C-alpha cells in the first residue's frame, strides 16, 4: 500500500521534508523506521506529538525503503487522507510494531 501511495505522489520522504510537511499540516500519518537514530527519531516524534500526527514504527530502514521502491529510508509521511486511513487500518490489523 505504501508503494501505491508513492506512485500516487501521496508521500513526503526524508526527515527535513517530513518535518516541514508536518508543520504545515499536510501529513496525516508518519512511518518512522524502528532503527532510526535517536536524535532524528526524537525530532520526528516531538513534531508529531505537538501536531497530533499518528506515528507507526513497524518497519526498519531497509523495509521502509523497499516498500516505496527506494533505498534505505528513515521516515515517510503520508499526505493523502484515504491512504493514511487505510495504512493505519492495515498496520493495526496486522498487529505490527509500536504505534506511537
């Protein structure tokens, strides 16, 4: 499903772009790699907490990158409401990982 969102250009990829999009209210859901560095993860988690954006930590950098057809990625923000809703449902239904 993340691959479809990537093809639909409904994703923001990378820490700087995600932080900017979170601040502007564009991001509806964030996927943060489980093996993200402590400083980068804290920045993303703090912004998401402040702006009330749900964060899912179920994939590592390699898996997250592979899901969107790229190399290693640490953070991906979903900007499309319906994609975000469906991805959140799928994440919960598979019982995967930590939902922050």
